[in-house]
């Protein structure tokens, strides 16, 4: 049965999206959020501050950057800039997912609200499952997953805020480290274009290298530099392929 021939209603698709909470990406993220709870506690944040941060920012790397900047004594302008630069990476994700959910009758305000819930986990979930959902129900389907995941993650922060104080530091670190491990694996598997994999490899090479050279700007330089180099390599590859095809004609 094709997605367009599915006769389920909007509420049914919302609940189907909610069930995505039991998927491996969501479970890994929720486990990693337990590690963030430990980080927030050790950094001196109150439970209310950690909960509000999770609900308002909803991007684990940005939350870590903000807490780390605050703990390091950075002023509010520097914290704002760091989180903003970190969150710019979400723009291509939003640009790739929102058109897949949009129909002629989808209100702009709904798409703007749903864009808040687009982070790496929800992006991977969307690009791998939206194609199986009728277009008119994709927004409500994604809302079921995104809203449920965000609220559950926020609840995890509130519940585990005190509990993690009894965890050995190595356990909290392992829980927190699960997220980048999964993100790297999922981005590689979901990359359908060679340029994405080239950019991924460049980022893996430049990231650790620049962390030693310019630790304050390593993520920014690795992202911009690696992406630019990947684009140029892929452009040269496509040009070479096009010339070869023309030569065989």
C-alpha cells in the first residue's frame, strides 16, 4: 500500500509519531540527556534552570555549549553568540524537512512551531520515515514525535537531576557520550549524496586537529572549512564525471 492510499486519520498519525519515542535514536538521546542532567548539576544549575534550558533550546550540543560557557565565566553576549553559531547547523535540517511536511493548506505558523523541534534526532527520524506518511498527515505525524520527544526529554532532566548525583562520574560521562557516537553513525548511514560523506570525513579530520590549534573556534572553523572543501571536491568530481560522459558521446 502506498502512503497516499492510507486511510488513517490525523489523530492516528499523531499517535503513530508518538510511538517513535520507542525508536533507537530517541532512546539513545534520552539516555544521553541523563548525562546532561549530571553536567547541569555539576555546573551549578538549578533544576528549574536545567528544565527550562531543555525545553527552550532543545538541542543537546547547544545546551552543553551554553552550560560550558556559563561555567567558564563567559558573559551573556558570548554565551548567546556561541549557542547561535552552534544552532546555525540546524538551518539546513529545517530547510530539508519542512518542505516535506508542507502542503497548500498547512499554515505557516504551524511549520514555524514544528521547526523548533527539529534537531539531529528528529531530523534523522523525519528523513527516514516521512516518505511512508501521506503528505497531508506528515506535519501532524512529525508533531507527534517531536513534541513527545521534547517533553519526555525535559521530564528526564527534571526527574534525574538529583538522582545522577549518586552516579559515578565515569557512568555519567559514558551516558553523555552515547549521543555523539549515535549522531556520527546515523549521519553517515543517512547520507545519500557523496558530498555529505566527504563533508563528514573532513569534519572528522579537521575537528580534532583544530581543537588543538584554535580551541575557541574549532567547531566553527571545522564546519565552515570542511563544508567548503567538501563542496569544492564534489564540484570537481561532478565536473570530471560530466566531461567523461561528454567524451564518450
